[in-house]
C-alpha cells in the first residue's frame, strides 16, 4: 500500500495537484518568507491578488455550504449591501 501511495503522490506532484510536504510548519514558513520580503523588498510568492482570490473562493464555498445552494462570483459584489441575491430557477 505504501508503494502505491508514494506513486500516487509523485504523480499528483508532477501534475501540480499536490505539493510536497514542507519540512517546516507552513505558517512559520510563510512568516519567514514575509520577513525576508520586507528585508529584501522582493515580491512575495502570494501577493494581495492571490490572497483576495483565495479568500473569495473560501467565502463563496462557505456560503454555498451554509445555504445548500449554488453561489456565483457576482454575489461577492452584493455582500454587505443588504441586497438579497437573485434566486436561480
């Protein structure tokens, strides 16, 4: 079983679906990289645009699960305005 699991992980890594496990805690690694970018003025790997896109996906996923329905990216513009989303038939 371990052999098949190793092969499956390697195949998924090669397709870009998974990434290898890091030696460090991912939160610690991100903090270290952030400090390094501040020190060197380098562009971070995950900048504001990537963070916004990731957050949007999480918000929409949670909304879909909470309301047991499909949600659409256009609903992000209406969030917090008090305007109810249009129901799709």
